[in-house]
C-alpha cells in the first residue's frame, strides 16, 4: 500500500500546476497509540501537532523550526560554547535567513524577476530558569527585510506571492511577556503580538510560499493596515486556556490598527510604522476568539490524528462601503455623488479549519500525507472580498531516500464581495470607465522543500494566479492576464 500511494501522490504533484501545505507534524510510534497516550509535541500556536507532513523550515514566525544547522557544523556550531552556556540559564536565540528569487513569467502587470530576503533574529528567555520567576517567559524578534516584492511590482494580486514580501526595513516584530498558571493550563501574554503566530493557522499549510496560506487573506485584505500580522504586530493581550491536551480556548484583544492615521500622500502602513515601534493603543480594538480540538480518526485501519478549529473576530472601528455614497440613495460611481463612502460601524468574520493526517508511511513516525481545508467569511456590504477558501495536501518523505523533504499542492480562492462587484457595474452604467467586473482570484501552488543539511533547505515553487486582483484591469482597460510565477527559496536556520 505504501509504495502505491506514494507513486500516486507523486504523479498528482507532477501533473498538477499548483502546490499544497505542510507544517510541523506529529504521529505516534508504531505500534499505533492513541493521540493522548503520550504528551504530543506542539504545533503552530502551541496546540498539539497533528499534521504528519512536517516542513523542515517555514517563513511562518509562529513555528519552532524543526532543525538547526548547528548540528551540521560540528564543533563550529557553538563557538566558545556560548549558546550552551546561555541555554543552561534559560536564554535561547534563533537566527534564520530566508532568501528567494521569484520571476513572473507571464501575465499580471508585467514580466520580471525579483530577489527578496529576510533575516530573523529571535530571543526567548525562560524567566523561571534565569531569575526564579515561576511560569514566566519573555520573547522578542527583529527582522531585517531587503529586496523587492514580486506581487507589488509585477503581479498585483490579492494573495501576496511570498510570505516574506514586505518593504525593505529593519523592524521590531513581537515583544511580549507570557505568564503561565496552574501547570500551564492558563497563560496570559501581554505586549506587542502578531495575530498570525497563534490564530487561524492550518498546520499543514505552512510549507507554502504564498502568504495567503499563512493567514486567511480575507483578514489581511479587509482589516485596517492589513491587520496585526507580518510585518506589523501591535499591542495586545492574549489569554489561552488548555483544560486538556486535546482542547484549547484562546482569545485576544489587539489594538485595531498597527499603523494608524495616514500621513500626507503616503498611505502604506509599512512606511507609516517603519520600525515596528509605534506601539499604538488608541485605535478601535480588534477582538479574536478561537477553539481548537485535536482528535483521532480510524482511517484504513490506522489511528490518524487531526485538528478542528473554529474562530471569529470583531473589529469595533468604522468601515467604508465599496459601493454606497454617504448621501442616501446614491452610489459612489454616480457623478453627482459626494465621493465620500457610507460608513459602517464595525466589521466581523468567522473561520473554520480542518487539518487531518491521511496516511503514515509504515515504520515511520513523521512521514506521510496530511491535508487541510480552511474557510473564512465576512460581510459582503463593507469589504472588498467576502469569502476566502484554501486547501491542500502535503507529503513528507514522498521520494525514496528523502525522508525530510516535503512536497505540497494547494489552492486559494478569494471571492470579490457583492458590493465591490456592484461598484464595477455602477461604473459602467454611469459611464465612469470600461473596466471589467471583478469576480474572484484563484491561486494554485506546487512546491517541494528539500533538506540539503539539517537546518538548510532549498525549495523550488510554482504558482499560477488566475484573475490577479479578482480581475483588475490593465492600463488599456482589459482584465489582467493570468500570471505564472516561479521561484526558488533557500532557508538557513541556526
């Protein structure tokens, strides 16, 4: 069975034009034990890992990377024993470099190629080890981002081609203190926090290039400044309760806009909050809540694990209608309208995730296939997109002799909201333009992450973007052509 399934999965990945998802993994040893027979390792956001197709490296800063190049460097991996000395005292650090070349071969805004990179430096301090402060932990990380983004300059799509794409900057990302109580059942985190390090994460999705697989694009598009996600974290308080290993509840209140008021003609949130040190506290808040449950299914005579997640958010700020004018009965496209959009009070959304291990290679703990499905919905009267769906499959150890490689295939669907589509029709009706009516954007991604050494991976990637921007027009008023993007990423983790 193992060889046949592996061959079939390999054939699908070769024939299909897209890619899938993978993250950190868990599987019980052989013979199969129930998921709770031993303490499971943790996945993204601190919940049990249930996706067996574990990627060795990821651009998701929420993950504990699976391996470090330190082991491959031998005696040079820890000069003078500094790292071991600090670790004994509860101080650990991680340095990760991600560099990638991307090319838009056709379609989108124009053809072209870019190089982008990100140096991550993170510091974790176990304050119980260091200072005797029971249950306390400190964390911070900084980014040095350089190069240029392919989506911004060449594709103009909704779901950014690369999860590390951002304006060049040296910036603070997260800076927080966490206190745990009752044997780690309850924890409170206070400080500058990113929502995409804990909320709405699909464990099997983190191997992908495309940023949409990291954080549901519906939130990144509709929330002020893109929401409190990479590269902009914001002050927050997060509370998490884990009554048992399989079940977790968490909620957070974030400052609702990590960049805040626009200055002059510059409306880019990353330029407004250039260094990540705005520490804004006065914006209308964003509330997020989530429950996750790790379960076990008997599939094909095996006990295979999965996670079901349900969450929602509420933003208490004001949101503009994509279609309606502030004067009752008029549309924004009407030449006699005021040009000021109708303002809605608040915005909200719900999301659900299923992340399921489908198959485990016989005699292994962490080789096999896992799949995910994630959906998110927001109101259609005040948002550019109202429905987001992504899903995919990942296989770790697909090729014989390559147990730490991960192959993946996935799809993203972002639907333009009814109000935004109606605005396009109004524009044609009132003679304000000849642009096409937007509908949806679809991204298909195929990727293969190969471990060169522990802590060092190379990852070729192929993405096909259908209707960039949902069907935006080019300078001639014609719909942007479908884009084909190829890339290669190198990741070194120390």
